C-alpha cells in the first residue's frame, strides 16, 4: 500500500502538471488508436496510420497545459460543489473551454498535417459546429460528475479518462470525409 501511495503522491502531488500533460497526450493518441483499430477491422483496404496517431498525441500534449490550469482557475473563480455552483461551472466550461478545445483540435491537427492556414480554416468551418454541438451532448454530464464529486487534483485525470471516449468521437469526425452523414 505504501508503494501505491508513494506513486500516487509522486504523480498527483509532486509532478501534477507533467502527469496531466502526458496523460492528455497519451489518451488523445489512444482514442485515435481505438478508432483506427475499429476501422481496420471493418474495412480491408485501410491501413493503420501511425503518423495520424502521433499528431493526435501531439495535440493532446499541446492542450494539456490549458487543461491543467483551466480547472484550477475555474475552481478558484467559482467555489463550491452545490448543484447551482456545479451548473455555473459547466456553463462557463462549455462557453470557454468547449470552443477553445474544438478550435485548437481542428486547426492544430490541420497544421500538423501540413495544411496551410486557409485549408485549416476551411476544415474548421466544415466541422466546428458539428463537434461543438456534440460537445454539448457529452460534456455537461461528464463535467457534472467532475465538478460535483472529483477532488481538484484528480480533475484532469478524470477529464482525460472521459476524453478517451470523446477523443474517439473527435478522431472519427476529423478523419471522416465531409460528405459522409451521421447514420
């Protein structure tokens, strides 16, 4: 038990920032792995794209610092765990972090793919609204649990675990041609 406590303290007290950043990158990459694995199981002519997974992980690492500081700031600005306070946190999170993450994700991946500003902007125009609307169906419930029950030093870990599901959806939408419709 002492070893587990020491490991937990090492990662979630002494090195929380690094833990949060690397967790974000790892789970964004893992979400893409899951989507690609599912795609290769159902379509024979699709090969696994390691560079794509790398780009997803890089975006996760790039967004990790925002995640780390965002929840600390939000907890300082809006203090408490009552239902009313939690709803306020969710609304602020959705209004600020939601658009930031959707935009950073779409634009950042496009740039990492070697696209220019105009192409990245066009991809944002094509996919932002779909992702942001999907964001509203997933994150309010996930964040209710987070803000109501999760201790602050475990928030990013909780969000990263929730993000594994969310990132799978993002990866699917990002790498699906624009003309395909949701079934």
